[in-house]
C-alpha cells in the first residue's frame, strides 16, 4: 500500500497529547511545536527507511509546496541519525533555529496534515485545551510563525473561519488606512510615484523625557522636560539621552502625547496602531481602535443628558462606540466584523488612540475630555493614548490619570534618515537618475 496522505495522517500518533505536558517530556522536546513536528515527521522517516521513493510520493500526495526538496533532503539525512520520535523532535528543534526555510517547510507539512488542529482536541479537559493553546501560541509567537496557525489556536468557542476572516479584513484595512501618507503637504516630483507607505519611511521619535544609561527615567517636571527639548532642538544630542516615544507608549497604560504642530504626534500614533494591528490577528488579543476626536463633537453637541452621573457617563461612552462602529463600516468597510468588534470594545479588549484634542473647538474640550474618560471607565479599557498640541493642553483639556509626554524635535540625524528613506522608496517605484544627488541635497 503506498504511503500517501491518509496513510501518513493515520500513522501520526497524537494520543500522547491527551497529557500534553507528559508528551513533550516523553519526546524529549523543549517545545510543544518540536514535539508535534517530531510526531508528524517520524512516520515519513520510517517510510523512507523502508522505501526510498516513499518520501517523494507522500509529499506529492499532500501537495507540499516549495519546501518539498528541503524536507526530502532532511528526511534522507535524518533516517540515518534518528532511532525514534525523540531524536526527530530534537533534530527539528535544533535545525529550525538555523534555517527559516526549514521552519517554513515544516509549517507547511503541519498545516497540510492538520496536525495542530487534530492535536488541540486531544486534551480531555477544557482547561487543559486552553492551556495547551496558550503555551503553543506563545512558542509560535517566539518562533515568528504564529500567523500560520492562529486560526486553530483561538480560545473562544465557536470561533469560525468566517469570523476569523472578518477580523483579518478589518485589521488589514485598518493597518492600510493608518499608513496612508497625507502627501498634500509633501512636495512630490510629478515623475515620482505617490504610493509610499508610512511604514516604509517612518523614523523612530523621541520624547523629551530623560533616561539614564539603563533606561530609567530621570526627573520629568516641566522645567526639566523643556530643558531637554531645547538641548535636542540645539542638536546637542550627546547631552540628552531621551526616552523613545515607542517605549513610552508600551510602558504607559494611559498616555497623552504632546508636541508642536507637525512634530509627528498623529504620525507616531498611526504607525504604532498599524504595528499593533499586525499582532492582533488572534481572537484573544486586543484590537486597535482609532478615534478622531473632532468627529465626536457634532453628536456630543446634540446629546441629551439626564443629570444622573451613571446614565450620563454611559450616554457619552455610547457616542464613542457609535463613532467607532460608523468608522468600522464606512472607513474600513468591515461591517461583517461588527458583532465581534462591538463585543471586544465593550469588554475592554482593545487599545484606543484618541487623536487630535487640539482640533476640538475650545468650548467642547471639557465634554470631549469627559467622554474619553467615561469611555475608558464604562468599557474597562486599560490602554489609551491621547494626542494634543502642547499649547492646547491646559485647563479643561487636561486629563486626570494620564501621563504626559512631550515629543522632541527631530535631530539632524533623524531628518537625514527620513529623507534617505523617502527618496529610496521613490527610487524603487520609478527610475530616478539623480536620486543620490537629491538625497545629498
């Protein structure tokens, strides 16, 4: 009987994964991924030991892709080294650390044989299944191949392919919208393509918060912050080691990002959200949401408040939810994700950026500030960023419980990096004979 896809799947023994921790120990694997890969590939090694043509036939039967030759050569090598699954698991773990191509080929085999999908149902208890998924998801994230398996590793019951696709559609379009460059303000040569993404030219921004050599923050009173800002404006970078804006956002649950006009507040937030979206494809990860604060004003002007604090708080929070749902349908064309999106937002499973407080009319800033804080309280949202110009962040605009950070002006080196990135991206899209000269200028 030929060793085809069905024979191969039948030969994969996943029963040990009923007690998956013991299975990993038995297979002498450092990771669940290695244990599963060893269980999947050992039958192919056994087949190769008896019939040299079995490998090509088996890989052909599952429609293996571009990694077929690599897997074939490795099986040929392993059949003379391995005496059992334990050896294969150890060999795989060692070699995928050295070769991304091999990891990709192994991933392809695991997917085509439904190995992870079948292994997930092996643990008997629901709690064991969830822990199995949690551990495996972390391993795959560390390996950099989680995106190939995330559909099988969600924790929520009944998470269908349709819901997965709807979530992915939203995140893809959200990321695209965040990275669209507003080039009306950027001089563009008519011969140059305008299709440059923010992610291609983005440069790291710093705050004016000083840190020591270990990254610990120093005094951050306003006088110190302004002095640090002046040192950077004076191009004296050696005097000030500054906290990157990205690090500030990652370590500050509620943050106000302040800066001068054109300093990069909105640009930073959009790139931060775009990268956040790239890590949010799993069903149990928080989703990114962007609210442009001026869009809330017309609805807030017409809101009818009762004078009852709890009811008014919920009413203001509902305005933000309505705006987010409208953007979901109209801007991101992701109406199919509405139910899961609303469930995630109202359960606090999101990261929200509220952009452009300074663009809100002065007489509306108090109610907008209250609305933002009511939203975070009502939906139990733990991570939020607000952006505003420095001069507008005073009086009724100031947020309680938010830590302010000031964007430092760009240094000469940062400006140089942006210019080089901009022209290099343009040069890749169309022929620009004098691109080097333009970068120099």
